[in-house]
């Protein structure tokens, strides 16, 4: 994981979520059975968690100021938006041929997707 993007606990949770997404319905994990598509799904889920954590972290005070119910709704909306942005913009950036993502490339992908998400959020009206 690129240094400075996110803390270790959030990263671990992101990896767990990514693997659960990619391996949905699999009872026994066998790394030799991972397809290129499963790796891509896991990578996109991981990137989505990193982007979500970055966006929510950056917007934390303004989200919290809205009150607990509105904050929870806003976080759900952001998570939904992040998934759409990551699927649309991130899909083409991450191949399904098991190409290794270097720390530099991962940082670039996450940064680009954070910018795209924030650009979309700027069009939201309160």
C-alpha cells in the first residue's frame, strides 16, 4: 500500500472487504484458483475503500456538522458515488491480467479517483 494514503486499520478493513467482494460465495479460499477477474474485482473494491476513506476523511467536519442522521445518509451517498466512479473510471485503469500495481501506480489511481469523486460531489446541492 502506498505510504501516507491511509492508516493501517483502514487498509486491513479495505483488504477484508475487497476479498469478501471478490470471493463472494466461495467457501474455501484457494489462492491458486483466483482468476484475473477476481483479482480485478478485489483490486477495485480495495481502491474504492481507499477512495471512500480519503474523501470522507477530507470532508469529515462538514459531514459531522450535518447531524448524525444526515451524516449517515451523506456517507451512504458518498459510498455509492465512489463505487460508481471507481467502476467507471477505475475499471479501465486496472487490468484483469494480474498485472502488478506498483505503489506509484496505485497512488496515482487513488488520487485520480479521489479527484473525480470530489468533482462529482461539487455538483451536489445540499
